[in-house]
C-alpha cells in the first residue's frame, strides 16, 4: 500500500474521516448560528448549550421513556426548538432593537444557567448513548475501515445543510424570511405575521443545534460541558465563512473540519489552533468573511 509523505494510508484516511465528522458538526452548528444571525441579527452564544440539550434530551428519551434514536432524531430538535422559541418570545424579543452586544450577553448568561442546571442534576461525567443496531459495525474499504454510524453522520449533515440552504435561498418562505429581515413593515403590510416568523426562525436555528447534539450523542459521551469548547470553534467557522452566510457556514464547516483532520496528520502540534490561524488571516484580508458581503 502506498504512503503519502511517509504517512500510512490508514492513518491519512482515518484522519480525513475524523475531519469530515467534526466538519459535519461544525457545519450544522454553524448553519444554525448563520440562520439566527443572518435573518434575525442575534448573536446566539447559547448555541453550544442548546446542542448539549439536544444530546441530553435524546438520552433522557431513551433512558426514561425507552424512545429509541430514530424517534429522538425528530423529537429532540422539536423539543429543544420549542424551548428556543420560548427564549425568543420572553427574553430576546425586547432586545431586537438594541445593539448585538445585549443579545450576546443574554445568551452567554443562558449558557451558564443551562449548563449549571444540567451539571447540578447529572454531574460532569458522561452518559453513554448506544449506536442504533442497524448502524453498528462498519465496512472494510480495503484502505480503511469505515464505521457505518460515522458515514451516517456525514450523509445526514450534508442532507440537512443543503435542504436548509434550499429552503432559505430558493423557496417563497425563504424569500419572506429575508424580506422580513430587511423590511419588516413592508412584509407586515402583506398580512404576514413577522413576530411569529422571527420566533419560528429562531426555533429552527436552535433545532439545528439540537439535531447536531442527537447525532453527537452516540459518538461522544453526553455531558453538560460538551458544547463549551465546540461553540468557540463554531464561532470561528462563522467568522471565516461570513457572518450570516448560509453557504459560508456549510462550506466553511466541512472544509475546516477537513483541514483540522489533515493538520493532525502532517503537523499535529497545530491541529488545535489551525482554525483560529485561518480566522486571523481571513479577518486581516477579508473581514467580512470568505462568503460574506461587504458592509
């Protein structure tokens, strides 16, 4: 079997797979943030905590009610999305006309509260969540072993990301959402309930975070701090792709996950910082982000 720059193919393709898995989570989480910021101008720092909630809700559905993964994949985003809608209606709506800093501070506080509540009840040790039996095991491709569930994560993330892009960019509903962001008075004049549209949009962005949490539950241990480190990386992905850019979030998420995985092979010392190095370079040469529009 050939080697690339002295790297065995199993190690190389293994890290590519790991990079794509991480990129899948980056893309779905970044997409939720991009939807919320791009359409509502809300910087949602609670996104990592809501991702964690998605994983915990799926664990609770299985542990307390015997509801398996496939139902949790739908129910958990709906439950956490509904929770997000309550947050928008009761806490974020009064801040819509104020500076972005206020929503950032509020959602940062919510992160501390949500994480603290789950830590109080469940501690910091991880809760195991089983892989669905149909997706257990893997396939030997000759040059590497491909776990079925990892492949499922990548495929589902791609489907969800590009379905969301199509919904927002190519449908009438998406046109209403974009118009409501730019000129809510005009949209209201056509009889569209703009406040409800805003609430549903925030709930949808939160549901994307919860969906990523459900996908992550069988891979990582379900614990209250699982979203803390991830959210910092996801914000970096958003800055690189362009704040509010749907396509920037998708392509940036997958690409940066792949770059991170390859860096672990060729220069492991930089693997934890490579995304932030790229962010610094993007901010220097194109502050609006690669796919962002200049102000």
